[in-house]
C-alpha cells in the first residue's frame, strides 16, 4: 500500500503517525511545497521575539521521517490531483502515484488587494521563509505595523515590541479577535494591549502602501500616512485548492469530506484547514483553521486510510491564547445570542477575569474563559457530547466543580 500525504503541518504529520501505528509495512510519502521539516506556525511569533531558538519552531525531531520510514519530497508542491489515474503532479513535473491520498495542504493567507502590497518589508506571517526574513530585517526596523486583531496578530505585536520597536496594530473591526470573542471579553485583551508598548487602532484599515522598492508609508482609510519600516499582515487564512478539478472532487468553502475524512473521489482524503467537515454545533459543515482540529482530523484520516474505520466525531470552533499573562480559551459560538438562549456570566475586570457560557435548550453552545481557567475540559466535553447541563449550569464556573460526563 502506498500512502501519499500532501502537507507537513499538524494534519499531515498526525496522519503519518496514525497510519504507521496500524500499517508498519506500507510505503508513506510526504509531499510539501516548503523545504523544511514539520514546523509550527503558531510559535513563529515566539521565534521573532527571541523567546525560542530557530530549532524551537519544529514540532517533530529531525529524525522523524527516518523513524517513521517516510520518504519526504520537500520543496516540490502539488499542482494537480488526478483521481482518475490515482496520481498527483508536482511543480517539478514529477508524477507520484498513490493507493491512498491525503490532502492536508493547510490554509493560505487572506491577501490584501491594495496598491504597494508587494513592496519589500511587507510580510504575511504564514510561512517560515517570511518569518526568517522578518528576523533578518529586525536590526533595521524602528517602526512596525501589524494588520489584523486575531491571535497571530496579537502575538506578533508583543514579539516586535520585545525588540524595542514602536509597534502599532490596526484592526478593521471594532474589537480584537472579532471572529471569536464577544465585545465584553475582547476588552480584557484590549486592556492588556493598551498596557503594553503597542498602540491599538480599531475600525482602521490600510488602503495603500508607498515606498521606493521598500515600504515606507501605510495610507489609512482616513487619509493618514503612517511611517513604517515593517508590515506584518495577519488577516487569517482560508482554504485554497487550485490543484483540484471541482468536477472530480466536491468542494465548497473547503474540500468536502464525510465522517471518515473521505472526499467524493475514491481513495482521496482531506484534513486540516483545507477540509470542510462536520460541525457539532450546527449539524452542517465548516472549515476552522486551528491547530488542535487539524491534528485531530489528520489522526482520523490516517486511521481510516490504513483500514481502521472510525468516524470523525466532528468538532466545534476552539482557540486558545496566552496574552501578557492572561489566558484565553474560546469554545463554540459565544457571539450569537438568540431568543431563548441563556447566558451565564462572571467577571472581575480588576483581575482580568471574564467568563461567559451560552446555553441553547439547556445545552452549552459556546464558552469564553478568560483570566481564570476553570473546568475547560468539562465544558468542552459537554459541548462535544451535546448533553443537557441545566441541572449543573450554576456550578459550571465554580473552581472545584465536579461533573460526570
């Protein structure tokens, strides 16, 4: 059996490990468009900030491929999937046949379409190449702009300010982490941001960049010109799959998969940021670009590819962030409040504590736990199992609550 895994992120690597546990003899090939060993994008800001060495960005040891008897094809990305002939075509023209194929190519950065965006000194924090170049530029950087108020943008701000750089973060929405947090919980993180050396501007967008070969100014939507030496764009990622023929493999926002992580094409699977899979909360499907979900999907895809049939139970949105000593965990949907929903809130602004749980028909729909991390595992299990919590709802946020799931 020949398994071809395209992508060396959490989905692809967890799939390799799952396959090898079940099938110690099968041939495994790992294809990646980048020339590096598996590395962690969430920790790249820590490398920029000097908190970890370059070696710290890699999430598997250098002997990983040897230990798991994997043939790596690095720096040669996939440009076409041919499910009719059971092969993929790489940029080099190389053709790689497969018996089972996993597409785990991850998400691509949401690009800005403004004048000057291709000037030197403007980076998307989505690849190790960009990150290495940012670190190389740092000695010459006095002023920096970060665009986007998501977790990666917030981390990038602190990493740059650690070097004594004058940092401004520009957020087009009315709050930080607008895709995950409600306004009240976002204020906790905004307060910490204001206490740091970072200047935050909400409801602010860049309409153009100017410079002679290298970025010098960012032009804002109010006409203001901000001088800058470096720009990091952190507008999130989205699935892209130009290598697919949608007539042969079903796609929507992402590559559509069933509960076994199978696409509509025979022996072709997908997992991670590029996959559109079952959503526990809505009963529909969606894509969510978070590390734990990609890891889990890769694990289930690998098991099923190797013949151990086990349905993926689905997932919900979940993200975590440690920001200036304040821990933040968001599960499910905490932004949508409809008639009949119950909202449980505890907050202590002086201690940077904010906790919010949303119930629908007695079941937890979402939770934001900030500053005081309690019962996260229990709340997460309640969401995943969809069990009623009406009888214990008043104790969900207690320090020493005990639940039977």
